[in-house]
C-alpha cells in the first residue's frame, strides 16, 4: 500500500510577499506547474470531522487519489493511481477498490458514501532548500485566490526552525494557515450561507 508521512510547514502570503519569495528563490513563471485538486467527503463531512481529507489530484496527465489522515507526526497519506477522468466523471466518481478504500473502511467510513465537493487549482513551483523542499502555491477556488509557502521536510524540529528563520529573514508575518481543503470548505460554507 503506497503510504508516506507528510511533514510540512505552511504560511499564507500576501501577493507582494509571494513575489518577493519568487525573486529570492529565483523562480520564473515557467517554473510553475498547474495541478487540480478535486475534493470529496461524505454529505455529513465525516472525513473533515476526523481531521482527514480525500482528493483526486490531476497533475501532468496523471490522476492520483489521496487520503490524508492525522498521524503522530504530520499526516499519513495513502495514494492510489487511478484512470484519467473527465470533469463530469469526477463529479460522479466512486472510490475504486484498493488502498484508499481499505483506509476509509478503517476510519469507519463506507466508500460508497463519498461525494464530490469541488475543485481547487494551484500553480506550484518547487525547489530543494536546506534539507527539504520549498513550495510556492498560487491557488484559485470558488472565485477566491490565495498565495502560500510550504516547506516539506523529514525532520520536524529542524524543518520548523529553518522555516521560521526564512519567514523572519524575509520579514513575513506568521499567519495561522489551514490546509487547502479546509480553506476550500470554509469558503464553500461561507458562500452557501
């Protein structure tokens, strides 16, 4: 079963901070790759209640179903490559047999209860940086956009120190930053009243 622990630090950015970080890391517009995330949950948000998230990510012609669950450190991600789907097929998508279905059942969630909630598109640039991976994201969803920096690491303590040193050096305020799916759901809830 393809699984990994994800340890990352993130911070929302103002557009001017995003542009400054692009210059600092010498990213050009050609370094950004567009990826689309299609989010799923049960109608009663069973995954959200468990601190988990389910998405299909379309990137460079490949579709990957990923379940993220809280872990002792970071998040446990379970991945499953799936066949290419059209936007209409994604809206009717049913969880196929495999590693993600098994993990959902371990969480007490019936895969048949999973429904489509919406799409978030991100332009992403990545670069190795001091024992980790620095990521700049420009995301668009539900008529909203935001900018974010992420730092993906294998060592939580060292990664935290490096990340906050970078924010301090770049004079970027530390902001409480929820993950993309949480921001997506909060915006969807705000729009729907």
